C-alpha cells in the first residue's frame, strides 16, 4: 500500500513539472517513463538489481543511466530518474510510470480497460466491442483483450476500478451459493 502512495507522489510531482512545460511535454514525459518502466519490468535481472539494497545509489544510477541512454529520454526525465536513484526508489519506476499514465489518461478523458473472454476474438469483433463501449462510456477507451479458459464462457470486463463479471463461472458460483442457502 505504501508503494502506491509513494509512487503516486513521485508521478504527481513529475506530472506538475510537465504541466508547467505544456501538454506536449507532459505527454512526452509519460511516454518516456512508460518506456523506462517497461524496460525494467521486461528484464528480471534489472528488477532484482534495483530491489537489492546491497547496491549503492551510485551503482544503481550508473545502470539506470545506461538504460536511460538506451531509451533516449529528455534531460528532465533523466534528472527525475537520478532523483529516484538518490532516494532509493528506482525499483518503483514501473509503478510511477503506471500512475503517471493514469494521470495523463484522466486529463485527456481516456479510460483503461480489459475484456476477458474464453476464446480469442476477431479484430472486427474487438473493434465493434470497443466502439460500443466507448459510445456507452462517452469517453475514449484503451481496451486490452485477454483470454481465460477458466471463465468457461461469457465475459469479464474491467474498466477503471470496476469489474463486470458476466462469466459462466460467476453465474455457476452464484447458483451454487443460492442452492447452499436453500433459495
């Protein structure tokens, strides 16, 4: 829980700096943070390195510097990453990037969501579902699609912090509970 509060504070600080520089800069900072966060998350060795307290802030800064050069980011984002290293918070970079992206999405009216089905949907069907959901929400929806054989049928839709579980598995669970209660 504390990680969420801390990552949100750092994201908010960089978000405020980006807002002062303009909307384009703010969006660019977000893209660069997401790229760095994805680089760290995609390499388990990097994640383990940044979590390891045996390494000094200078050692973490050196590795982070190489990563930042590889991604090629603005000086402000590089300074922000160095600040994280100085404060022993580099391992939080993926969470900070996620919080920053959520702030950008909130300002631009974009909602993130995930649709889980039992089998893969065609691209046409995905587009139709996304268009329908955007129309209902009245906002742009960044929808990712996933499959899960365990739901047996139906869908599970996660949008923001809300979950609509219309899966066969959930319906069977409700039926099971009703039978247990004698309803």
